[in-house]
């Protein structure tokens, strides 16, 4: 679902250096629900936040799994950073910024 910034920049560089001029999905094909994402963020940050459930929009996608086939075919790109690892790095980076 979520690629690290380094993964995304790598994908954008590959695309910009190629002769391909159509959209290419650079997302992470690991699917998870928004609830799973929220629970993971709460766990990793030690937050006391509560999850609030609201009615989904009619056009809200039921599947959030990007197809990165074109990125793999064109320049063998795929995200290398898993969600948990990326969230930990993000959390730690923000903590460092706040301390300084």
C-alpha cells in the first residue's frame, strides 16, 4: 500500500529516464484495509487515538491494491520497503525533527 519515499523517488526517476509517456502506478500492491492501517499507526506511535467509524462514500473503492505490472515490465521496479518498516522510519524521522 504505502511505499517509502525512497522507493517512490526511484520509480519516478526510472519513469522520467524512460521513453514511456503514459501513467505508471508506483504504489504498493500489498493490500490492507484503512482500519488495519489505522491500527498499525496507533500501535507504532503509542497513540491513545480512537478509531471513529463513519459511513463510506458511495464511490469509495472497495479494493485498494495498485497494479504495478507496468512498472515491473518497464524498469523492474517494485517497492522494497514494507509498510511497517516505512511507518517506523517515518515515525522516527518526525521524532528527530521534533527534538531539534
